[in-house]
């Protein structure tokens, strides 16, 4: 019984911390309690523990909480030791030079994916991404190409969850998404035209680990007027080849999993 209670407590603490990977910078007790269906008393106790360990800090002005220096240190350590990021960065630099646009690498995480790093375009008008923030898997090229290659049960579970519209172009119809994901699995490339971020265009390709499981994605992204359909068609094969190089460096045999 004690072990079960300890596991439940640890899960609640983890769930509270994970809320800070997306959404507003500051979260209050009420918002956290509502999101996780917990009592305010339980949430308050968890928050106090996290503040004591500097994983969170409180803001008296807003009566909210945000990630603290200990969380930042954990995130920085994770980025430094990420094999995917380490392997991807040299390839992303080459891809940025070949396309002239910003290139990114994302990792799959619980409930979505996060950008690990980027190589920014040298152009004055360019797209940049928010490293470390969690994004859902149904919107955008990096997200949908990860979603497309998840095991069937995990993919359907993601599609059964809430699919919020992030922009006016976000696809939320599940049947339309399923058809699109089938096409991504066949081509190995995903496209986006302002689905996650207004005014942005992108193309992405999945990255696989040694066992063929999808572990992340790389993308080429920029302003929609430059990264239009024609540009995405040009960049797609480049992104796919770059992703394959990264996958092979991670131990995968190459190509798309059967």
C-alpha cells in the first residue's frame, strides 16, 4: 500500500512539472488543480515542495509559479547529453546552408514533442522556434511526421485525445488526419502551411532509433511566402536524406521502417 501511494505521489509531482513545458509561463494553484483534477490542497503541497527544491519559483505579483533554476539546470544538462541533438547538429548546419532557412531537431516526449535545438537562417526575416516547449503531435510538420510513425495503438490514442486548433489552418478532423498520416508514412516527409504557427511554412522528416522506433524529427522552416508549396517540394528530399543520416548515426539500418 505504501509503495502504491508513493508511486501515485511521484506521478502527481511529475504531472505538475510537465504542465510547465507548455502553456503560460506562470501557473496558479487553481489552474493546476483544474488541469490535473486534483484538490487545491494537494497541489499547494506539491508546489511548496518544488519551490523548496528550486524546481519552481513563486511570483507574489501574479500569485503564480514558474520553472526555477534547478529545472533550468536539469533542462540544460538534458540538452548537453542528448545523443539525438549531438548527432543532428552538424547535419542541421549543412541542411541550413543548402536551404537558406532555419533547421530544427525535435525529440518525442510524453504527450507531444519538444524542440531540442535549431540552426537559424542568416536572412533578416526568418523563423525561430522555442526550444524546450512541448507541442502536440497533430499540428505542424515535425509533429505529424512523428505521429505518423508511432505504433498503431499509440497513434490512435493520440488521435482520440483533444485536438485543439492552434491556428485557423490546424487540421482537427481525425479522418483527414489519418489519411494524411498514411501519406507521410509512404513518403517519409510531412508538410505544414501555417498549421502550428501563423505565417510559417515547413517540411519535416522522422528520425529513428536503433530499433526503428521514431525518436524525433528534423525540419526546415521559414516564412510561408518563402517556404511555399514549391519550396517544400524542393526541401523535402533534402530533409529526408538528412534525417536518414541522423538515424543511421543513431544505429538504425536506414530507410523507413516496414
